């Protein structure tokens, strides 16, 4: 399991990035389109481009939390192995 | 690979965080951009329901064949479900403040959810009131089945029988009619799967810690 995690790490890192790019590139066009009249949305944020800052900050926070979960998971696996080996 | 679903959790949640904020959404008065809360508030309840189903499953299995592991699994799953429910109540309250104008309204959906959370809160209180482990495990497994049977109608059935502000209750058709003609499904479904998987991941980690603790304790006794 441990070796699995190690060997998979670079591939895993690349795949989400590619997936995100594939999903986000069409959005850039959608975000650039001119707003209609109708209810007020966060146009100002989008026009100045600052919404991406918020997205980046949230993504970093989420990545940090998920990395913590992953490391906790691996530490637990190691401890479980140790306890099992001692028997 | 054994942990493929954890990889999927990471990918889905990152996608939801980014696409949830950037994807186009319907332009609706009052809701405005807060419609994006759909990707974060609603999956809490989906995740909670899924993990509470898992908890009941382990409780029933415990009652059939009592082992400490099954008790731990049921308990940690229920705890994770309660956490998701509390986050769901808190996020819903914030959303209500800026769309309905109040942190809390005496709406059947809201009160039903609050009462259901209290019933699950009593599960934790009940558990902590036993000193004998087997008695604690057996009684709390029985109570868990009862809590689930009472909570689910409070969440999903009773609010539909009367008028409610909350989408998906009373005559309100949730967001089904809005996301049909938009890209919201593209984010909403991954969000539901991602947050549900996260709940299972957290519950699994908590379970493994408790099982480990139990094993170390048993070894000290031996």
C-alpha cells in the first residue's frame, strides 16, 4: 500500500491538473462574455479578474486540508502495520 | 489500487471548489450568486444521510454479531454524520440570513432538521453514560436504529407535507427546474459524490484510530 502511494504520487499530481484544465478552459470564455441586464451578479469581481484570487485561495486551503488528511492516512497505515507486526 | 476513492475525493473536491465558483449559474433575483451554495450546503445533507445509513448498517450488524470493531464503526460513522449535519445547519443558517432575511425561521424543514440533530446528539450523550463497554455498545446500537428511523422522516418526509420556504419541501421543487437548463448539474453531482466520499474518509480515519487504540489497550492488558 505504501509503495503504491509513492509510485502513484507524480501521476496523481498530473492528472487532477489536466482534468482541471480541461474543465476550466471552456469556462474562461464563458466568464468573458458580456453580462445581460437582469439580477445583479458578481460582475465587478469578474471584470477586474479578482474572483480568481478567491478561487485560488480556497483551492489552496482545500489542498492543505486534503494533504493533511492524506498524511494522517499514511501515518495511520504505518502505525497499524507496527501494531500488527508486534504481535 | 485500494485507495482510488480517496484520490477521487481529492479530484472532485478541488473541481467543485474551482468550478463551483466559476461556472455559469442561472441569474435569479434574491438568490444572486448565493445559488452557488447549492454545491456546498446541500452535499452536507447528502453526505450526512449516506454516512448515517452506514452507521445503522454497522449497528444492525453489531446486534447480529457483537464485536467491538462493529461498535466502533457505527459510532464513528454516526459522529461524522452529526458533524456533517451541524455544518449543514450552520451553512443553511447563513444562507437563510441573506435570502430569507433571518438566521432561523420556524420552517418545518429547519425545525425538523434541528430536532433530528438533537436526537442524534442524545445518541452521543447516551453512549457516554455507560461504563460497561458491552452494555454501551448494545444499547447505543439499538438507539442508533431508532434515531435513524425518527430522523429521516423529520428530514425528508414531514417537511414535504406542509408549506415550507425551503426548496425541496412543501410545494417547493428544490433546484430541479433551475439546474435542468443550466450547467449546475455538472458541478452539483460531483459535489454530492465528493463531499459524501470525504465523510466516509473522515469516518474511516476516526475508526482506524479507535481500533488502533483498542488493540494497544488489549495488548497492555495481556
